[in-house]
C-alpha cells in the first residue's frame, strides 16, 4: 500500500472544519479528482466523517425507538435502539448513551411519571443528538426521555390486545363458565414467598385445616420479561399434575400477586398469557395489585379481585354460603318431611277409624254368615258321614266276597302250575342225565392217552408248557418236543409250510 502523499495544503483542507455543509461539499467536489488516487489514514477519513455528522446534525431531535437492550456501568447507561416494521423485522438500529450527569434526573422523571423503571422492550420517545467517534463509531447521545409517550404506547398496546381478544371471542370466554358449586380443590399460582401469597395463605391454611378445601400451590415469577412465559408454564404443569393425581379437573384456578409498581404489573399484560387464562376449562379467579391497578388478566378472568386477601375471602364466603344454604335446605327438608308425617298421621288416623267402623259392621255380618255356614256344614257333614258309612259297609262286603273268589282262583292256579313245574323238572332231569352220559363217553373217547395210542402225537414247546396247534406258532430253528404214547422226542423246525 502506498503511503499517503498529502501536501501540507491538502492536509489542512481535509482536516480543517468546514464552515457549513455546502462549503464542505464544494471543497470535496473540487478535490475529488485529487483524492481518488490518494490513500488516507482511517483516523483521517473517520475524522472527516465525524466533522460531516457534527456539521449536519448539530441539533437535538425527538426520535421514537424500541429499547432492545440496556446496561449500566459507572452511572452511565448504554442502549441498543431499534425500529421494527409491522412484521417485527428490524429495519434500523444503533447505539445510544445516557451519560451519568443526566441519567439520574431523566430516569427519576420517567419512573415518577410511568410508575415503572426504564427497561428493554419498551418503546420510548428520546431527545437525542447524533455523534460519531473515530474509535467507537456512530451513536446517539440521549438528552431526555418523554414518559408520556411510553404511557401512551403501553395504553395503545393494551387496547390492541383487548381488541384482539374480543375479536377472537376470548375476552368473555372464561366468564361464561358457571361458578363452581363446591370449591374442594384450588390451584394457586403466585410468586414464591411474596407478601400477597402470605396474606392469602394465612386464611387459606385455616380453611384447609377444617378439611373443607385443599390448596395446591405452584410458583412463578411475576416480574420481568420472562414472567408471562413462567406463569403459562406454571398453569399448564399444575393442571397436568393435578389431573395425573386426581383424574379430574380442579374446581378453581387462582392467580394472585400483591400490589406493586405499574411497571411491574405491566409485564403481565401479555396476549399469550391472557389467551391461556381465557381458554381454561375451569373458572379463573385473579387477585393482582391494588384497587387502582387493572390488567388484561382482570379482563379475561372469570372473576377479578383487588387483592389476594379478597380472593381467599371470596372462597371462604362461597363455602360459608354453601354451608348456610345446605343447612337451610336441610331445615326446609326437615320441615317438609315433618309436615308430610303429620299429614300422613292424620290421614292414617281417619282411615283407621273408617276401617274400624267398616270392619265392625263387616265382622257382625260375617259372624252371622259364619254361624249359618257352620250349621249348614255340620248338617251336610252328618248326612255325608251317614252316607259314607253305608257305602263303606257295602263296599266292604263286596270286597270281601271278591277277595274270597280271587283267593280260590289263585289257589287252583297255583296247584296246576305246581304240577306243571314238577313234570317239566322231571323231564329236564332225565334229559340232563342222558346228556351227561353222552358227554362222558365223548370225553373218554378223546382223552390224550387214547388218542396217542391211536398213532397221533402232541407237539409242545421246549418248556413243555404250551401245546403248539398252529404253524403260526412255529419258526425255523425252533426246538420243540413231540409227545408219543410211549415217550417224548426232541426236534428242531427246519421249514414251515402253511396250508
């Protein structure tokens, strides 16, 4: 790189401050041809840029911007400012500085007017002057902040949020749910160890000890940019945990926080949080801030209270009213039952008297009828007994004669049957004797000794225990015994031929 080859006259023209922008433009245009081939030091070039910015923007203007980041060091405040389009895309950004000697006054005025500290994500109206430094670059020096603009912007955002919730049918959605009949289980979302939570628990614990109501506490941060996301997470996780444990929905969801600065409560004006509260399937009671504070959660909740203490007071009042109503119903039922008992007793007494009167007459008539019927029955029974006696005597005579006749016939039949049996038995015995003699002769003719004497032989196995009568019992090389009339021979089977 070539070293700068500037004459003293040229350096004086570049570094000397211009009287105004027109003069500077004229001088630069005059020397443009000379500077094209000239290499400048960066500090020289940036000094020239600084000079131009000071000459051009040497006045203070009001600028609207969003604070993307804010930090402090040594009493000085350092901003990252930005402008976004309707889609949320950053179209411009730069640094801003609020120096210590002005910071205390400006910030105190902002907090007094808005009730909130200056923080990121706020849209502010700044009184600034432009500055450029060769080492640190471009930045805006903040001279003042208009708090009324920030309040107006917050109000505008709040109104837009309410309009959106209304247009989507969410603003009054939770309010359309019926109030809980009995409040047995309550989910409580609150900042941990907050004073408002302590006031709530003081009365809630006394109520819980009676067993009338059970409180399930879940904590979340209610201040800062991450507060809405933490509260949403606490609501969702609390609902899921309760359903996993009890297999049902709780009776009430309570969101409470004690009073605070307007700025602290402004973090809760979040659309996603408001929509989640509005869409809850159970009534949501909100007790955030003091009487003068109202946020979007108060708009979408089923019921809104000024303080956490009033929320627990309303729960106690609801349960007390429920008990009183139950006792009233009990008394009314008891009175109605007593009236019905008295009426029933009176009706029973009248009916008993009427029945007794009717029964007396009916008993008299029945007694007369019964006496007449008894006399008729006695007379009829006497006649039937006499008739039965005659019939019994006649039947006895007939049965006796018939029995004698049947006995005589049976005796004759028995004698005849006995003779027939005796004759048949004698014939069977004679035939049996003949058959026995015949069978004896056959057996004697076929006894083994006589058969062997006739030239026959008996074939037995080697053990002499089994007589072999079939070729199926034989096999080659088998040893057998041949029994003859005068002895026994041992033989071996050579071949077998079946017939």
